[in-house]
C-alpha cells in the first residue's frame, strides 16, 4: 500500500517560504523554472501557461474557452497569450482543416530556447549537394595498338555537413545606439484650468491601470507625478477608457520602467484641444407681443417690426 512521503528541510528558516512537499505519483505536471521564475512575464501569463501545459493534446484553449473557465476577462487573457507568444512559450498558426476550413494550431513550449535551436538545426541539416560530372575516359596509347581501356569511374565521397554552432538569433535592437542624436524630451502636459475634480479623476485612472494592464503597477510617487498629464487629456475631452488604451496598449517586452513609458506617451500622443464653442445668442422678450426671440439687444421680434413698418408707411390710395 502506497504511503505519502512528506519532505521538509531539516532546519526550517525563521522567515520566508517553507516548502512542505508531498511526493506525487499521479495528477501532476512538470513545469520548468524558465516559466515559473520568468522575470518578463506577468503572474497571469505564468499561471495561464501552467494551465495550458497541464492540458492533454487537442484541448481547446481559445480566448472565449479560457474566459469561460477562469474569472479573468477576455482582454486580460488575450494579453497574457500575447506575452507568452512574445517570449516563445506559445506559438499559434493557422492550418487547413477538412472541408476547406481553417483552424488554429497552438503549440506550448516548456523550453523555448531549446525548441528554437532544434528548428534551426533541422533547417541546416540537409545541405544542397552540387552535381559532380563523371570522370573523363582515359585515352589509349597511340604507338601500340592496344584496345582502349574502359573509363574508370571514381566514386565521389558525399560531403559531410560540418557542425555549425547554432546560437539564438538576436532580436531587433529596441534602443538607439549611444552615438545617435537624441530628440529633446517633451515636457509633461498640464491642464489649462486645473480643478480638484479633474485631478481626482486623473489619479483614479492611474491607480486603476493594473486592473486592465497588470504591467503598469505604479507607485504613489509615480501617480502624483503623472496626474497633470492625464488631467490635460481629460480636459481636452478624451474619455477615460480612450486614455487608458492609448497609454498602455502594446507595451515593449520586457517593460522595465512603466512610469517613464507613460510619461513619454502622455507627452507625445496628446490630443488637440477641443474647438472653441460658438457663442450662444440670448433670448429676449418682444416689447409688443411678449414672445421670446433670439437677439443680442432687447427690442421687438421680426413680426412686430414688420407690422410697425407697415403702419408707418404713407397711404398711397386716395379716397
């Protein structure tokens, strides 16, 4: 009869985590530390990849299927899937299915670097061998009448592909070279007519960014510094959801300084100010009929003015 074996360190530390592990014989999945301790992935992406690796082959893992399984929204799950694709833990391709339809094939990797090296090694393992012409026949000696010997075919050894060390292909350089000229840094915008309510709405927007974009977890000092820039966007008529999407959409990977990225986007993507509102002509009460009409000065409406002009005209018909 199997017994559960509990293993614990002989000297448990006084603080920090203490592992109380039970040896498992079924119902477990091996997860690499490259995933569980990845510094560039969010906790949602790490947990989603762990769940995907525990599923059997052929299981549906679309955004809608995952949103029906977990409490996170479709937007957060889609963002986590994009993180896994950017770091090589997930690969989605479109393949042809039966009946002329297209289906999505999802490949989950527990070691992206090794999988990349394997694909490159398979690509260079079959080199193209150039065609070698056959050896020319050996001519017979001219003075002696001896039948010409048959041509001798020399076997050509097949070239052996040399072992080429395959290194991971470096990605594109995301920062300029140190000698490149730098553009002057734009100042953080500020509202023309700051109010307490406007600043409070901007602070609430910045503090709530992790709900939809977990990478943008800001400190209290960062929120205070970025509040004027968000307030300037709100003053110019931008809706809070539009501001949130503009400053957090498609962040670089890995995101090292979220506050600096938000400051840059608030300054460079600032929308234009709202057009000036047309002046409204006030309402006036007619002195004769007491009806309302629009005019910049008090007086009579158009109908009463026409009636007065008709009365004041001289009579042209004589009796």
